[in-house]
């Protein structure tokens, strides 16, 4: 990868676990992405005017859940490719996320390659 | 004072001897005996038993002759007791029980030396009862027809004089006087004695000797009037033979001599007879029995018996040809044809008869007259006295006879009056001034009470009581049984100073006092006194007074007995008449002789009707034969009986009655008849029928009970079992083994418990506790394996609520119930298990989430570090390796958590076509007991066409269960107010169904509503905070939603939305409550 390439894609990460959020900033930073982190869906909705290239979204959040946020974004017409991450994997949620247009659905703890692959696919889609 | 008996042997003046010859012919017989002064001798007690109720002329003759002969022959004083047994008045020889009781009482304390029985019935009585009543005293009889005794054996201490009514010689004599006689009419009465005479006549006259010459007709069973008619119609060539006649066919009791007087008066033909007492009453005569001779000869035998001899009964020798001169004249019969040795009485003396001695034996006459005149001149005073004595005696004899007859025939209540009248007559006849009958009173031993007295006008009367100490000497003499007499008070000994002084004070100048022996003891005294003049008390007179005293004593005893008997009888009748039941009494032969008022009132029969056998006519004709037969069969066997039959009431209505009779046994244990009671059981029958019907109903209920029921008494003995029990016992060995009616279940169980049967032990404990009243009721459940099948029973023990106590045991087969309960329990366990599993799953899911977060951070950090090192060219093989291992280990830890979660999650295969309403019903029924316990009403409002859903039924049930449990707990924590849960199912479009569970519980705050589905959030004290979280997980896993909304009034409603299938399932559960 060349450093002179086009501006780095912006990846938003929303997770209520601060430790994981910091780790993801490091990883994705090391992976060549611009990273913006939020600890809740509400924080994201309040502060993000810019449209991110990709959203890494935790399903289970305090307050508005990841799925709810997805619904709202869909409802608001903001098509942001989403990679779901969850510590609580179940078939119904996975299916629902997929139906709502999620690019990927990763169970925590996930592999760095899987995440980056998911994000790249999202960026490619975008 | 002298003893009268001893006086007879004082030197007698010639005149006294002469007088003795004149007035006391029996005294001549005293020659052979040497009496001793009476004081030193024990008195001889003699009882005279007369068969008849009174002194007939024949009996008077015997009585008179016997008494005078016996007293004259014995040196010891003789006390005569006299009983008129009235036997001839009654059928058969059975004495009336009252009579027996009376005699027993009277003679209990009397040592009788001799019993004299006059006539065969009296002898039978004496033989039969002397052991019981008379201490086995020897018996002497007179006037007894040998044939009438039949083959009754006579022991050697029974002897007497046979009576031979000599019909044959009488007839022979009649035929001699009237040779043309072709027909004989023989008349006898109907009493037992009369029949004895008739039987003797038949024995003697039904022989060839007479059959050829005369026709003999026996007239019996006729009334007196009929007899009179018959004899008035007899024609020439016929004669009448007249026997004993003490009762006629109408049952009237008569005196033979009176009857024969009327018969002879009416008869157109001569009457003959074999009885001496008929001579002078109108019969021509016959070979007659001399009753006087019977008495004398019996007394002679009695003397020998008392002397210790055992003479055999003597035969005859007491009969003689006696004819009435007037009757011979009346019928024109030739005296010359009389048998040799005939005595002709009542001859009107002709001048020849009167003076033949003067004419033929003038010298002798002159000598006699001279002697008389000399005697008279010498002892004018004595002569006057002698004449007076003679006259007195004659009058007295008549008086005594009359009195004894009067007393025995008079009712007891008239005894008192008669005694006073008698005293008056004696006073008049003996020209005395005062007569007193005084009785001893046990309660006042110091006095003697004057109970009857007669005093001549102008003489001071003695009334009230006399102090014994005023007359110590006389009282002691009387007490010892002696007669005390004093012609002059100076005759009294010196030791009687007090007596003399007090007598003088009463004005008495001369007196005689005779002890009154009542019921064997001295009970009083009879005293006569002269006030105006001194007078002598001849021996004979004193003896007559003793006889009189005896008559009075007898009468008084009779009155006492009668009053006791009447009192007892009155009491009985009063009781019987006022008793609320009908009462009858019967003779030993079953004839009912008494019916109380109630019986008479009921049947409308009259007491004067003949009911003895006629009572059966009051029985319904259909029942009469059976009732009568049963009755007489019982009587024949002398046993108690109870007969039920319909008795016809006076208004014609039949009443069902119960006739119960028991044999009457008197003190001696002899059977004396029956006493019976009759109860109207018509009402009772109706009531009984009702009871029977109700019993039938009850036993039908009892019998048809599904469970096995046994009733036991307080000792544990089984008194009733129902059909189910019996059937069960037949089909199964347990638990009814050995338990049949009559068995003691406690014992059976005790034995089984000893053998290690745990159920028996528990049953024993339970029943004992209830029987002891320690427990009101006990219920036990136990299994009972019969083969491969396990059956469950509930044993219930309850007290038998009746006065006698006991318990009712029932077994119910609860296998089905038990299985259902077991199934419900299993389901609850399944759910609880599911709950636990789900909870664990939820926990592990939570754990996985919580742990996966840091693990994810570790992995991500490690991988980020590797990438950063690589990017900066600082990558070192060892560091990269270490970071890679770190990430790998973190993933491994996550995998372990993941596996644990998979393990703890009970996965159920999803089903389709789940009927939501049925599913809810199932859960509600699981919680039914819980709701009932908490008194919560569950209202189900189900959409009947709610579509089916797909999913995990167990998980869905778990959701419903959680919501219902939460609702019920919310209500439980809410005191007061409605306690209701409503479950509503609704179809929502598109493709959704909703379950709304509304409670009236404590509710929740608005802030709580949002958080209540989070894990570990609970509004309940002690709640885990997992229920709703799990529910949400499940609901969401099924693609549904769950939320809680506060009700406007109170409580919460939880709404569960679930996606549904397109098909609609009909609700198959029970209708909404």
C-alpha cells in the first residue's frame, strides 16, 4: 500500500466497551484507516455530520441498539455500509442485521483480517 | 283365778257331772286322756282347711265335732286356725296366687302341728302345698271321697276319714219304701265337690242290679230354677236322689241344704239323699253320711297323729239310716218298711211318746224327779246358773255359726262393722255390759289399742288405748296365749293387785279376756266384762270365746291381707289403667281374665263381656287364626311371646299392634299365668316405614359410593361395609385384606404392622387417633402395587358422629388424580428445569458477552500491536509471535465460553402450528393451585380464531409462565383490592398475534418500565432479575417484541407480540373463565 494514496477512508466505530474501542482505533489505524469512535449510538447520531465510509457497529449497546441505529439510518436514507460486531451472536439477530443491509457480522473476539476484509468490502460497496 | 282347762278336772259335784252330760257330750270322750295343767304344755296349733268359702251345714257339723272332740282329748291348749280356701269356687285345683301368698305370709311364723283338710279339694291342696306353706305338718282329713283323690298317693303322715256317700243303700231304702219306682232322677250341682258326689253315684248305681229295675237320669249342669221346674214335672213312679249341690250351671254358689229344701218343696215325688244335713230340709232320708261322726272320728285320728302314731285312713263307720218322720208321713210311706236300725227324726211326740216312761217306768221316773227336785232345792243358785249356762251356750253356738258364716262371706271392708255388731250381740246374749276388741300396735308396744267395742247403754265406754302397765298380770297372761277369766275381781291372784285396782276403776266386776292370735302371734285381746253384777265364766263359754276370738282374728287377718292385696291390686289397676299401653292378664291356661281400661276403650269391648277367649274377636279376622295359634302355642310352652296383628278399634279401623306377653311367676317360682302389654304401633309402623325408606336411601347411597367405605365401632370392630369395599376386597388382596364385617380392623392392622406393613401402621395410628378423639379426621395417601399396576389410594378416617362413637373409614382410588398431579408436577419440573437451563443460558450468554468484550479488546490490541510493529519496521519475530499467541489464547478463552453457552442452552426443535390459546391454557392449569391459594381470578379472553405460531413451545410456555408468575406475585404483594389476571389474545395484522397479560398488582414506576427487561433488574424483593430478560430474549428470538405498560387504574399489562403463521387454529381448550 502506498502512503500517497487518496485520503484514507473514514471508518466510524461504535461500541460501548471503551477498551475495545481504543484497541480498534489502534488496529484500524495500523490497518490504514481514519478512525472515529463513539461509545453509543446516540453520541454518533448527535455528533457526526460527515458521512463515514463505513460503520463498525456493536449490536448490543446501552440505549439505542445497533440494530435500532441501522433501522434509523435506513429510515433516514443514510446508506452507510455497516459491519456489525457482537459479543452475543444469535441467528435471529444475524439474520435481521443482514436483511437490513449489513455488510458483515463478526462475533467478538474477531480476527483483524476478518474485520479489515469486512471494512474493505464495505468500502468497495460504497 | 283358775285355769279353765284345769277346772274341768276339779272334783265335780254330782250336778256338775249331770250338766256335763247334758251340755258337753263330747267331754265324755276325754276319759282316756289325762290332761295336765296347760301352763307347762306347748300349745298345739291346728289348721283347719275348708274347701268351701264358708261354713256349710255339713262343714259346721264336722268343724263343731272335730274341735270339741280334739280340745277335750288334748291336755295342751289347742289353737285353731281356720282357712276357707274357696277352692270350690274356682275351676281346677290351682289356688289363686293371692291366696297362696296370703297363706304363706300368715303361716310363715307358725309352727303348725296338724293340718286338717275337709273335703278332697282341701286335701289335694294340703298335700300339694304343705311343704311350702305349712312346714310339712301331718295332715288329717275328713269328708274326702276316696275316688276323688284318684291315684294321688298318701304318705303315712296323711290320714283321715273317708267319706262314703252311700247312694246304693239310699236307693235300696227308697225302693223298699216305694217298690213301684221305675225312674230315678239324680240331682247334683256343678262344683268340683258336687261332681265328686255324682261320680260316686255313677260308680255305685250304674250296675246291673239297678239297670234292670229302674232308669236313672243324672241331672246336672242345670240352674236351680231348671231343677225346680224338672222336679215339679215329675210323675208318679219316679223318685229324686239329691247329692251335693254347691253351685249350679249359672255359676251361682249355693248351700246344698238350701237347694234341697226348695227342691223337696217343689217336687211332686219324694226326695232321698245320702247327706245327713239334708235331713230336716225336706228329704225323706237315706243311708246318710254323718258329718258330725266324721268330725269326731277325724279328731280321734288327729289325737293319735299328734301322739306320734301313723294310723291308716279309716273307712266308713260314719253312715247311718236316718229318716224324717214328717216326710214319711207326707208321702204316705210305711215306717215299717224302713231298714233295720233306721233312725227316725222329727217325730212329733205323741202322748204315748211323751209319757211312755212315766207310764211304763213310773218308779224310775219318780226317783229321777225326786233326785232332780232335791238337787234343785239344795242348789237352787247353781241350778239357775246351770240353766243359764245351757241357754247361753245354745245361743252362743248359733251366734258363732252365724258369725263365722257372716265373716267369711262379708267383704273385708265390712269386717270392722261386723265385729262391732257381733260384740253387741254377744253382750246382749250373754247379758254382759261391755265388750272390747283391742289390738297390739308394733309401733306402740306399751299400749293396747281398743279398735272395736260395744258397751251397753248407761255403761262407761272404753275408748282409745289402754296402758299395758295398768294391767300387767292380765297382759302377761294374754301374751302367753292364755285365757284369763275372773268371776269376781277377788278371784285374781295377789300378784294382780294393779290389775284389780285398775279394773275396779273401770267399773269392772267380772271379766273374761281371750288372746287374739293374728297370723300366728298374739296380736290383741278380746275382753268381755260385767259391770252390774258378778258372773261365772264357764269353761265351755271360755272355749267358745276363744273360737270367737279366732273368728275375729281370722277376719282381721283377712282384712289386713285384703287391704294389702287391694292396695297392691288398686295400685296395679291404677297403673294399668293410666299406663299409656294396653295391658291384659291371663290364667295359666291362657284365658285372659283382665284387660285394662285402655284396651277396653280401644276395642270398645265392655268389662262385663266374656273376654277370656272372646278377646280374639277384636282381632282382624285375617289375623285372628294366626294370632290365636301363636298365642296358645306360647302359652302351652309357657314362654314369652310377641305377636303383631291388627286389632279392630271401636270405630272399625284396624290398628297394627304389638302384643307382648310374659309368664307370671310367683315367689315360689310357680307359673301363675301371663301378663301382657299391647302397643299400638300403627304410627310407629308408619314412622318405621319412613325410617326404613330413609335407611334404604342411606344404604343405597352408602352402597353406591364409588369409594370403599367401612363403619367401625369404638373398639374398631367393623359394623358395615359398602358394596365397593366388598368388591374391592374380592378383587384385591390389599388394603382390605381380612377386613370383613365383625372383624376388628385395629387388630388386623396391628398384626400387619407388627409384620412390617408400613401402611397398616399408619392406618392404625390414624384410626386410633380418630377413635380417641385426638384428631377430627385423618387423610393418608399411599401406593398399592398390584402386579405391574401401581394404584394410589387415599384413606380418610372420620369420626362416626353418633352417641356410640366409632369411625368411618373410606378408601378412594386416586390413581388418576395422582397421575394427573404427577404429570402436572413433572411438567412444572420440566418448566423449572427449562427455566434453570434458560437462566443458565442467559447467564452464560451474559457472561460470554461480558467476557468476550475484554477478550475482543485483547485480541484486537494484540493484532494492532503486531500491525504497528510491522508498519514501523520494528517487527521482531519473538514479539510478533508473543502477540500472536496472546490473541490466540484470548480467542481460545472465548471459544471455551462459547462452548459452555452452547452446552447450557437447551435447544428445542422449533415447531410449527402451535395453538397459542391451548398453550396458554396449559400454563394456566399448571398454575391453577397457585392462583387458588392466592385467591386470584384468572380471566381469559381468547380470540377463538387466533392463528397458530411457529417456535419453541417450551420456551414460549416459559415466557407465559414468567409473565403469569410475575403478575400473580405482583398481586400477592398488593393487599386488598381486586385480585385478577386477564389474559387476552388478539390477532394483529399483519402477521402478528398479541398476548396481553393484565394484572391488578402493585405495578411499577415509569422509570422502571424501561429497565425491567434488562438482566439483573428486578422490581421484586429477592428477585433475580432474569425472568423478564429471558422472556425478552425468547420473544425476540422468536422475532417478537415484549413491553410493559402501566394500567390506567392499577397494575401492569405486558404485551407480547409474536409473528404468526397464516393458518388459523381453532382454540381447543376449555371455555374462558
